C-alpha cells in the first residue's frame, strides 16, 4: 500500500489533469459550428442508428446485457503480472497503483489498436458501412471502461459501477462546461455513503448522456461517410475516441482508488 505522501502526490496529478480539461472550450465551440449545419444533411438512417445508442446504454445500465466482458482472461493477466492468485475482482482492489496503471495502459493500447482497425475496415464503404461502426465503437468503449474498472478493483456487475462508467463515457465526449458538471457529480459519487441514491437521481438524465455522446460522435464520424477516404478518417477518429476515453477512465478510477485509500488512513485530504 502506498504511503499518505505518495497518495497525495498522485491525487495532485489527477487534479491538475482535471483543470487542464478546461483549456479548449472556445476552440471546441467554434469548431462545432459548421457541423451543426452538416448534421442537417446527414442521412436519416444514420441518425436512427446513432439514436439506438439510447436504448443500448439504457439496457447496459440496467443489466450489462451483451456488453459485459469475460473477466477470467483479465484475472489471468493480472495474476501473471503480480504472481498472486486472482479469482475475483476483490482480489485486485489492494494492488499497488503502479500495477493497476501499468496493466490499464497495456490493455487500453490493445483496445486503441483494435478500434483503429475497426474504423479503417468500416470506413472503406463510406456511409454504407458507417452503420456497422457505430454499435462496434460503443461496444469497444464500454469494454474498455470495464477493464479499467476491474483493474482498479471495481465490479462491472454492480449497477452503480455501470452508472459510473456511463459518466466516464459522457465525460470523454463532453465540452468543457459538461466536463465541469460531470466532475461535480462524481464528487458526490466519491462520498460512498450516499452514492447509490444520488447517482441515480443525477442520471434522471441518462438520456442526456446519449444526446451529448451522439452529437459529438456524429461530427467525428462525418468524414467517414466518404467511400475509401473514410478508411483514414475512420481509423483516426476511432483511435482518438478510445484514447480519450481510456485516459478519462484511468484518471477517474485512479482518483476513486486514491481517495478510498486516503480515507483508510483516516487523515484529511
């Protein structure tokens, strides 16, 4: 277990990262203006496909559905790294932060590579194969977050954990104002005594998660609608999306773990 000083140092790094997320707001807003116009000429069946994310994410929050991953291979990977028997998620929760971080980076690298290939292959056909890429990138996103959660000792079978993952998903694609609001919401989640009731009420709004995700997703995928050339844009945007998501997931889960460990030391932070 890390010392109090080490935990506080790690926490300061994460808090600096949170502040840095506010740096591009003006340019993001300017950059999105032309896409509001282009969004109007996007074919309806693409809008409908993206709209299905609403039902998919709703089902994921409730049951995990088809998106829950097989934990066994992940346990084997952690076991090889630590030389400790790993049979359940709780066996991971007390591992050193460096170990959690190392394996998380390795797995997120694999997911980024897979997303790159996925985007390239579905970008070849332009608008016609884009409909295949939309649910695929959602699946990669959710599975990436589940791996990060498990590697920090949190169980995706817990509904509250799936809510936290959806907030990570929203954070990675939100503008600066949205990021600030989500960080404020997650501050309540860290207070474990009231996390269940409060997080559910904050997700009165879970539809907003999809609308925000859909808007940002739509313009990132816009250039992928061009046949053949879409292969380049598909590879780039998919890799970029999973990269941003992995960074957000690792930082937010790492912060949870640090705060929990500081709480165990019974010292103010």
